[in-house]
C-alpha cells in the first residue's frame, strides 16, 4: 500500500551541517529538495564530481587486467568508515595509473606515426638526394609524385621540355620530373591529365633511405619502452581493482552528500533543509539529527494541495518483489491505489499458464533460488529473481494441469494412460483450453473493475462505484450466464433469462446514469449510449487472453520438436553412429532446452506484464508517480553494512 | 506423372510458414543487432540490455517453425506420407497464411521498434523496461496470427 509522505523542514547550526548530513545519509530516508538558491557549496560539489570521474576512469583502465568475478559470488560487504578510508590511496593510485596510461597512449601513437612514414617512404628508397634541400635550385621546378606503371610511356611526351627519373619497380612507380620554371605550368597540366598523384616528402632531413633507417631504430626503442610501460601497468593493476571499486563507491557517496549540501539554503549561521520523508521514518530521522546536536528545529507537515510528493509503497514479503514489475510501467499516483499486492497472485498464475511445462518450471525455480541465495541481489534484478522463482513454481503446477514436462507427455514419463494432463490437453481440446483462458481473463478483468469500485467507495463516491463499474460487472456476468444454457446441456433455459435480465439491468443503469453530470435527460441518454459502446473494449480485452493459450502450446510444441530431433539422432541402426548420436544428442538436448527456457521465460514475463498493465491496470490504476530518491548509499561494488538497503530502487 | 496434390499443398504450407516467419525474424533481429552494435561501441556496459531487446523479434520465427511442424505432423510429411485429399492439403496451405505473412510483417515492425528502443536506452539506460514493453506490443499480432493458424490447422480433417 501507499505510504504517506510528509514534507519536512530542518533548521540547524551551520557548524553541525556536515555531521547532520552524514547522519541523515545513514538513515536513507530523506529526499532533499532543491532550495533554488545559489550555493557556496558548488566548489565542493565539483571537487567531489572530479574524484568520481578520476576513479571511474581508473576502473576502466584496470578492467582488462582485472580478475573475472564469479557469476554467483555476492558483493563484498564493508563498513562506511572502511570504505571511506580507501579513498585517499585510491586517488593517488589513480593519478599514477593515469600517468602511465597517458604515456602508453602517446608512445603507441608515435610508433604508429613513424610506421606510416616508413611505409610511405619505402618506394623512395633509391632516391639519392636530401629530401628537404634537393629542390633549392634556381630556375628549376621539381615535381615529385607517384605514377601508374602503365602511364610511364606517356612521360616520353614531355621529353622535349622536362627530365624525369623513376625510382622503383611495381604497379605504382615513384617519379621525379624536373623542368625549367617557365615550362612549369604546361608540365603541371600535362601531369594532371595522366595517372599522376603528387607526393610531398615528410619534414625530416636526409635521404629517404637514411630516414627509414632512423625511424626504424626509433620505433624499436619505442616498442621496448611500450612493453616496459605495459608491464608496469599490469603490475600496478594486479590486486588493485577491489580497492578502486570500494573507493569509487565511497566517492559516489561523498558526491551525493555534496550534491545535497549544495542544494540547502543557508544564512550566515544556520542552514535549512527541505525534504520528503515517509511517515513511518519520521522518528528515525529525528533521532539521527538529535544524535548530532540538540540545537535544531524539525517539523513535518502533510503535503499541500499543489505539491506532488514522491511515491513510496510498502508491501508484504511476498508482494514486494512484484513492485519491480509495477515500476517498469509506472509508480502509483500517491492519491491512487497501489496495485502490486493485487497484481502479484494473478501474475504468478498467468505466468505459469504461459510457460506451462513442469520440467522448465523446476529448472527456473532452482536457478532463481540459487541466484538469490548466492548472489543476494537487490533492487531490480533481485525483484525479478524472486518473481521468476514464484513463476517457476506456478509453471510446475500448470505443467501438471495442462500438460508437459520437458516437452514430453506425463503419461509417457510415468507410464500411466490418460491420467495426465489433469485439466485439459490443449492439443486435443483447443476450444476448451481457450474457454479456460478466456475465463481466467474475465475473472482478472472483473477483479480490476471491482478494485475500481473499492477505490470509489473509499472516496465516498458510491455513484461511480455502482453506476459506472458495478453495472459493467452485471453486463459481463449477465451475458456469460445468458450464453451458458445454449452451450452446456442440462442447464434449464430459465438461467439464460436470468442472465439476460442481469445484462439488461446493467445496460439500463449505464444508459440512464452514466451521463448524470448532464442535466438534460436527452444528453444523458446519448452519453450513456456512447458509454455502452465500451463493450467492444471489454471484448478485445478478453480476447487478448488468448495469448495464454498460444504461448502455452508454443513452449510445449517447441520442446517436443527438439525432442523429436534428438530422437532421430539417436535412432541410427549402426552401433557406432548410434553411440555417437546419443552423445551428440545429449549435449544438444541440454543446449536446445536451455535456449527454449530462456526464450519462453522472456516471452512469458513480458506478455504477462503486458496483460497486467493494459487489461488489469487499465481498469483502476492511476499512474504517474515519481520515484523516491533519498540521500543514501548508492553503491555498485560494495554493500555498506551499517545501512539498511534503500527503500526505493 | 501422378502428383499427390494434397501432400504437395501441405508441404508448401509448412514451408511457407517456416520460411516467411523466419525471414521476418531474421530481418527484425538483424536490424536490432546493428543498432545494438552501435550502442555497445560507445558503452560496453549496455550489452545485456541491448541483447535482450535484440532477442524480442525472434519469436515469430519460432512460431512459424511451430506451425510448420504441426502441419508436417498432420500431413505425415515427417514419417512417410499420409494420404491426404487435395482439399485437406489446400486447407493446410491456407491455414499457414496467417502466421507466414503475419509473422513476416510483424517481425519486421517489431525489429524497427526494437531499434528505436535500443537507441532510447543508449540515452536513458534506466528506461529499459519501457523499451521492452513497447517492443512487445507489436508481438500481440504475431500471437493472434499464431493462434488462428493453429486453430485452423487443428480443424482440418485428414484421412
């Protein structure tokens, strides 16, 4: 259910500000509001941001050298004091690391640059003159460039006014053309007309061959330096990753505190902190402030009409992980209703029907249980792990009801005949299965309408509850009851009349009272008629539940396809091939079924969530809440021991 | 040459279901993969979320395979050929049309939404749930196509 939020105001001495902020951060219960004033704490905030940036960069540099963390190991735990202690050594370490990384980068780029020059000079190996000075001859213009071997004969055409010399063999030949200055223009035009590319020597002195030698030597010594630097980087890196991770978390905690500090209004002697606190945490926060100083003013009040408090919910142990599913869509409006405890059992039920394979459910539950036990996840991934665990249990149940275990019939597994499936086999009896799905859908939707009624009653608005919502329940139930005698034998026809009566009553209620805001009776009936059109909306909602059937058989049939495939592999009459086939098939079975579990779990999760959001929530939920972001410990690599886990996230 | 038209039509139906839905999924997943590669090149930490979004258009190919398999089993294509009439074969062929074309086009559209979703989480990684949800909305139509194909195939009288 939704927790009441209170707006708090705290005024205390500036001298106590830092301690009070630390104490408040430890409670993880206060969302600090911006005061809108310019603050002197900007500089401190910038410094804190700089530390976070440095450590993040250091961590990135270290990543290729770090040890791999096991998939199922939990986050290390530490006290806030220990974590903060890691900050100074980590900062000096990251400075050192940054220096080495920078030097390494510049060495690498110099090696690369030299290599490019060497490659470009190689065709000019035989050029006999100094690259910079050979052009300093008066009256002569030199053109240096590359010419396609096929066009060399064309150079004969300028023999009259220019000289040329080639310096290598190959498809592209290096060439120098020399001509008197007054012929330069015509020679230039001529060169443009053939396959000639101009080439400019790099700005080093000496002959090309000498330059090549010089640069190769230089590259050799640079490579030596590079490997030395890489070794020293690896040495620094080994074992340091953990320290930098803890320090990064500490820097983030400090930065959050600095950010909160920057948003507080100040006078010369006092500071004022405005924020949101959940009702049940007010005492804790006041105690935290009191532990620092007795000189404070602390008050809380209800939110004003125009204010939008953040949205905080509190739920039972079973329903809490399902808050993550609701949050994927939208947090509840603080004035509305928290849908999670009502959604959770339906989610588990429908998820199981969509995945409906006992073997898969078993594997899913076991994997999730292991993950939760070993990695102790929190926040979004923790929530999803719990949701999938319960979903797995439900899947095992529906697998027995509806049909399959790892794609095989229960009957073939247990050797019984026609005992399983306990409820209905979708392959033999698709219509009955569809009716089951639609029936579940009707229950779900009507429950949603009922919740809307409950919400309306709690707001003392009984007209909306009866005329707008109960009437729909009457219509839908009435129509279903009306359809019963015609499709099921042995029910007297009077039941049908009762159903028709119910539906008629509901329709009449909507027709007459939906438009009750309008005084004009004619307009009232017209808007009532328009409202009756909503029956198509209900129809499409109910039809949407057909996906339960579709996804359910999809899992089972795909699993049986994989089984058939492997059976074919194992069926060879030749002994050697048969043994080989069995080996391959076993590996293949595991891989294929794992793939099937993954794909269908994803599909079931997402489609089940979609059913909740559109068909269920659409009836009563008021979306639009904003997340509660308290000042707390937002760590990624270490779990802080003296803080409880954060309320939001 | 005496042709078994029933078997031929049934085989054509199975082939069409698998091929067209598979093409759709391949195109959809491929588009999403290209977008994902772009995002991961800037920020390798996004890989998991991008992969998840990339996987979503893949279901239509699986649905097509499912219907192809059901048709093939019904028409005895996998075990040596049941004698089915031309009417039954043609009915099976037409029954595969919803998932074939529905799967093809919905997978391509779903791929486009997945691409947009991946671009969205490049800027706002915390909104990954919303991206996934938007992509899944398109899958509704693939599911409906699968359903009607399955019902139609189931209803064909063979032999």
